[in-house]
C-alpha cells in the first residue's frame, strides 16, 4: 500500500490544538514524508492535538512549555473534549506528545 503524504482528516475534529495547529500540520506532514504509515501518524497527531487542547484549557502559553508542563500533562485526569477520557495517559501516548514537543523546539 502506498504511503500518503496528505494531512490526516480523521483527527481534525476531535480536539482543537489551538495556536499549535500550524506546527501540528507541519509535524504530521514531516512524519508522513519520512515514510510513517497513516496509522502511526494519526496516533502522533491525536497525542499532539490533545496536548494543544490541554494547553489551552490550562491557559499555558506555548512559550511556557517545559519539562514540568509535560509532566503535568502526563498526570492530568483527562476530561478533555473528544473521545479520550482517562485517569492516566499511557507512557506511549505521552511519549508521542514529547516527540511533537521536540519538533516544536527544533
């Protein structure tokens, strides 16, 4: 199956990444261009969207992202809009958000 380089529409309505939207679009495009499957990229996109949604709800500025903010995201009791609501986020899910944050730092 050929790998698509289009941005994934499936996750676009679940959570609002806010001001991180253009960075999220660039991140998903990069992952697709690197040859990751749509399924893999959609997992990264969901985590990054969730992180952006959570930043908005906690009123944390993009410039305020640091290790403590990532820790707080990882430990929040999720009641964010969309399909994910849990008492804890998995380490894999948080690591996907960390990879997005690493992209932001670049």
